[in-house]
């Protein structure tokens, strides 16, 4: 059945490839009417782009209809312009220096490209220039520039992020992170380093309709720079105190002009940590990482584009958790820890994706296939009580078959074409995922374990082994109708998610130096459960004039359900299922542009409720 549907889509796609195309030409100039060479001209929601020549001229071949084009050039504010095919003569597009005009910011927040000021909810867009100037090196750094957002990590390279106060420390986050359209499935599998970034979009409020699971607080959407027909590159070097070093490089080049494009970028980052371990007066939280991002894009035709993208990171950290054993110690000596068991964290992440994108005269189609994995272990036992005593340590180095998360996802999306003249713009799709998560971890009780728990036996361990598999599928759709001479937009959307989870657990008690368990703390048992979630959206937006929009929206999001896990305390029950957590958001706001695009003021008020909170 699936093959038949795909063949039908391909057949329809080929049919529309032969629609009559018309040449459209234009010229890019600055305020003084001088031509702008090398300006990038992109037709939104298509695979069509070009560059202006030395005289500022450009040409595009397009099917009849209305389009939005985006023009960007170094030193100038980006601009969007509506064009209609066929049209009479050539169009002249004037660019203003970025120092005197705000950018027209294009975002893909609704899974299609559009102007950030026209989308009816709160979005912050951070440009590549801002990422460089503000020295945003990690995704948690956007805390400094995005309102209602806070992000931090405990030192282990896992960012825990909240938006509008909605957060969690679970492996299922409350704020979803996407990089180049790929859902960074959980806290394990996403890459937090920022480099070679085109833009960052922060969507505030629940985004369950288009983004699904774990977007109950919002979404962080990171887009890196894509290769084009121009040869470009960069290199950076930064050195600071505490042993800080950061070296990055990248280049983008056509391998076959107008057909095949390559992009490569890499980053090495290190520092000696900001903490001192009072136990042996050594540097703590000393880390380094290697990160890579590789693109290969094939433009088969003006309609079809195929992209292979591979991202990876090798992260090492000697002293991953700079935590204090007491509240008083954390406040009195905030950059000092006192831990007797320090380990080297080995954290390897791989993200790969294949995208097939068709843009036609009747609809657009995207297939996104991804694979993500994370192998994470501690080379030696790591401190579990964050104190100098030989109390509790954690052991998880049991070979490459354990503590390696693997995720496969597949998304198919259909949307209205870029040149559609219909008053209704729509997006529909389906999303599938499968996750495999085998975990093996021991809690070891040392000579001083009695200071932590009077009932603990010294020189013993409780080994917990679990194998978990999760499979889910979702169907979603959203449509926006433009009414009253395109002044009023009414949006309806809905998504249905279904998830099935299998979990198997075993708990065993060991004496040190003994290979066989003394007894079983949790018999080898398994359980299954299923969940579903419905995420609707309703919104209205009214254009007061060409520069102001007023809107109101209701949206819903959810965080996935699951099972309670094994605890070192045998009295704690495991494998109890819990339901998804939901958030409901009511928001009203106004977006304004003033003084010939020199000032933007956006105001929003919101009210959020959370049900079935997971504690």
C-alpha cells in the first residue's frame, strides 16, 4: 500500500514537471541606484534560486502564479517582495544597508517558509549575524536574547530548556529542538554546539499540531547554512581564559554547476573547566569536543532536490557533573566541588538524514528520513553523592551494546504550492518513529555508604538492566483561509499521535568481586502500554495595514507518557505507566513595524494550563 501511494505521488509529480514556465527578470540595486553584485535571490517554498551578476541583474524561470522572493546580500538588510508571473517588464529591487533597516526575516516555523511578522504567535528569530556577534556557541546561549526562555545544563552537555515556565528534567523534553528540520528526539541525541548557523527560530507556546511530541512548551528550530552555486567559506579561532579554545572552519562549493553541491564544516572546542575539585585540587569539568556537519545536495531539476546531511559530535568531559552535595556548599563555594570519584565522560552522537523535496505547480512534497544514535558511557565509576566520601558511585561501562540510544524517523509532508492563487494554504503530513534504548547501569555502595543510607551494605552494587522500545505514528494537518480581501486569516489545525512502548527490566544485587548476583531485587519482567494525544489549533489574524497584524490563537501540546524506572531502592515500584502531559495555551498579540522598517514592536499576552503533570 505504501509503495502504491509513493508511486502515485511520483507519477503526479512528473506530470506537473511539464507545466509551461515563463522567464522573469529583475535587477538588485542599492539606494544610490548602483547595482548589487552577488545578491542571493530565493523563491520561497521552491528549489529556485540564483545570484545577481555584476550589473545587479538576475533571471528566474517560473510557472504562472504569485510568489514571494527573498533577497539577501552582504552588508544589506534582507527583503521580501511579492511577484506575479506573467508580468510586464523587469522589476527593480532596492536594498538598504543593514545599519538603517531591519531584515525581513524568513522562518519555517509552520513547516513552510514565510515572514516572521505574518505568523500569528510569538516567534523570536536570531540571524546568523547575531549568532556571530553575540558569540552564541551553544544552544543554551540563546537564553540571553530570547524572552521567556531559560536553558542550562548540569555539565554533561545535555541542555534542559524551559519556555514560558514549562520545563522538565526528564529524557523527554518539554521544548522540542529541531536542527535542519530533524527532530532531536530526546536529551541524548541532539547536538548543542552552534556553528555555521543561518538562523535560529524560537516558537513560544505549545506547538503540538505541526511538531507533535515533546513540544508542549515550544520549539527551537536551528537552520545551518546550505551549499549553493557560490564558493564560500569561513574560518574562526577564539582563545580565552580557563583554557578556552575554539577553532572552526567550513566551505561550500558546487561540484557540478547548478546540479551538485557540497558543504563541509567542522569545529573543535575545549576548556579546562570553571571548577576546582577540592578533593585533589585539580581542574574539574575539563572538556573538549569535535563536531562536524556535511551536506551533499543534488538538484535533479527545478522541481526535485535531494539532500544527504550527516552531523556528528565526539564529546569528552573529565568531571561531567560539577554538583555539590549540599545546598550550603553550592552557595558558599559556587565554583568548587569536592568529589572523590571523577570519570571521563565519553559521548558520541550521530545524526543522519535524507531529504527528497518536490516543488510543483499544484503542491509541494517532502520526504524526510533520519537516523540518530548516542553512545554514552563513563570510563570509570562516577560520583553519585557529590562528596569526598566513598559513598555512592555510578557504573555504566558495559560495552557498545548498552547505553546506546538509536532512533529512526520518517516524515512525509504535502503542502500547497508556492504559486497557488487559492485563498486556502494548507499542510498535511504523517510522522513515524521507532526508538531502541538498552540501558545497563549499576549503583555501587562503598565503604562510607552508611553515611548516605543507614540501610546500605558497603562494597555492594545494584545492577539495573532495561531494554526499551517505543514506536509511534502521527497524522497532522493545518489550513489557513484568507478572507475579506486577504486581511483576515483563519487557521485550523489538528494532530493525532499514537505511541506504543515496550519495557523489560531486571534488578540484581552483587557483592564486590563476585560475578554472580546474590539475589534479584527486581525479577526479569516486562510491560507494554500505549498512549494517544490530540493536539488542535485554532487562530485568527487580522492585518490592520501593511505593517501591523493583530492575532489570537489557541494551541495544545503534549509530552510523551512512559514507565517508571528502576531505582536503587527496591521498595520503589517500577514499570508503572503514566499518561502524556498536556499544555493548553491561549494567546493574543499584535505585531508592528514602524519608521520604514527601522523599529519592530511585538506584544503578546498568554495564559497556559498544564494537566497530568509528570513529577
